[in-house]
């Protein structure tokens, strides 16, 4: 199998890395309008739960399948969506994390310590309940995990905000999508006088459709309550939701908890668990998934192995996750009409892999799009001892979308790309695309 990678195309350029902060001009996502126009949404604010959902994004469009890009001043939130089998399009934007004053909370005891009088129930007066458990991250911040059903009414809506473009139309209308998830929990962090909760949105990229026409998407939990027994789990789990009614309701249909094992990885217990996941259905009827296991909040390193698992019973059970590569955040999987499945991921570096195996088990060696070695020497003012983000020189959060029977569009960030305007000699945070072609 031969994989060709095109020269990069510039989508958008922002400030220099030295003049920005983590989250600004990062996390690009490829979407489609109803007329086939490609769009890329790029986060342009702090990587903070309070900053999502506030239209602090840069939108760019392409009418030539990603060869050239132009910025559009309007937000395209209601004009884009993932195509469903019905012909509708559906899009779940990240929403702003809900918050309240820290003073409104009932103080948690240490970790899971509770007295019989600490009833974890929904309070009739609408006040905040006791958390199910708490822990502190490496920065000392108190993380409270709540049983969703016990939250005050304004915080306990078990639904996602979506925008649906009906078949034949070009504008989406707002829709609340019911979420069925037993023992659902939510995490929040105390930040001074404010308590900020994780946005209740699915965190995966796009939808996948099984042979029965059901729609699937991925998300992840962070520290949570086990959906099947309510047990306390400080590690995150990857979640898989299925809709059997054209995306009006999604029900938890797959769950992969993280089980640390230092014989496989020496810092396993310092990882936050599984988080971002990619999902694809293979020609043999199986489901394959890629699982991120990289996070620093419990003290782990900025890069960890990425894992692979497989289900042959529709997500009811999964094989034991095994290492897919030495790194990987926000993994992507797409199956092309030519029969080849592509994976894209990174941090540090950016990589693409391919397989023709109908089971998804055997893969070609990775193709390097961006090196995983130290890139900090490319900075405008190279440091003597770089931090990890300076080393990587990219958020490495990629997206991958089919644009033809044997082609996919890859989008990623490069923090050290020369200013294309000619106005400065600086290297700028830049969003780039490449076309991946299977021959």
C-alpha cells in the first residue's frame, strides 16, 4: 500500500507562540456545510471550561476540498453538521461549563470519607448536595464529583445541546438531545471563589454508523461513578453512545474503564485514565477503538502510549486494551470507500497509519507528518530548557475527514510556521491541512 501526503496548505495564522497562551489557535475540527463546503473551526481562547461555547472560535472555509482556505467572519455553528443516514446533519458544539460560587457548596470530606449524616441525595430546597467523592490534582485544586441525579435542577439536565440541519435545508435549529446514562456523574473544580463544572457535551469527533443504521459517538468521563454499579473511579473511562432514533436520543452502549498496570507502563498509576477515543466499524462487523491515556493532572508525563481495543458484540464488551503506539492524543479513525482505514494522532509529533485488514488488527508502520523530537529550536526566541509544549511545537490535536473514495483531509497546528503575509519575520501559530491519498 502506498500513502501520499500532500504539501501543507495554510488555513489560518494567529499570534506567535510567545505572544499567546495554551488553547489559542489550537484544536482544529473539520466540519461540512449542507452544500458540501468544508469548514474548519479553531479554538481561539484559553483551554478552559469557562471559555468554551462563547463563540471564541475562528472559522475558515474551503470550496476546493481543502486546497485553499479563506476566513469567514460569521460563526457557522448552525450551518455545519455530520451527515446522518436520514440525510439530516447534526452537530454538538462544546458548551460553556456551568459554574456556581464555591461558598454555595457543601464542603467535601477527604476523598470518600463520609458520615451517615452526609446523605448524598437531591436536596428539596434546591441547594447543592454533598459530592460522591473528591480528590486533589497535582496543583492542589479540589475536584468534586457529583451524582448527576442529585444536582440542583438547573444543573441536572441530562441532555446535550445540538443543532440539526434537516435534509434539504441549509440552516440548523437548536435541539436538546436526551442522554441515557445510568449513574451519570459530573466533575467540577474549585477555582478560588468559583466552582466550574466540566461542560456536558460529547467530546468525540463525528459520528459513525453501524450496519443496522445506528449512530455512534464517543466521549469520556474523567473521574466518575461506574455506570453499572455506581463505584468510585478516580480514573477516566472512554464512553460510547448509540442512537437508534436518528440522533434524538443517545444511550450509553460501551464503556472502557482504565485499569493501571505498571508492568505495561511505569507511570500507569499517575495517568488520568482513558479519555478521548476514536471509533470505527470494520468490514468484518467488529468495532475498533483508539484510546488516549495521556494527561498530567495526577502527575503523569505529557505523553503516554495510546491504546487499541476491539469489540465483536456491538460494544457490550471489549478486548483488553493493548498499546497501539508510544503516543497519541485526540486519535482519529476513518474508513475510506476504497477499503483502507486511516488513523491520525500525535503529541509529540503527528502521525498517520493505515490498514487494509478487515478486522482492523494489523496496521502499517506510522507515517511521520511532524517530528516527535525537540522542535523548540524553531521558536522566535528558543529557550535553553524548553517545556513540553515548546518541545512539541503543536497542540497535536488533529482531525481527519474523508474527502473522496481514497482521500482524507488532515488538519493540525504548527506553532512555528513562518508568517505568510510578509509583514514580519516571525513564526506564528498556524493551522495547516494536508491531503492523504491512498494508492
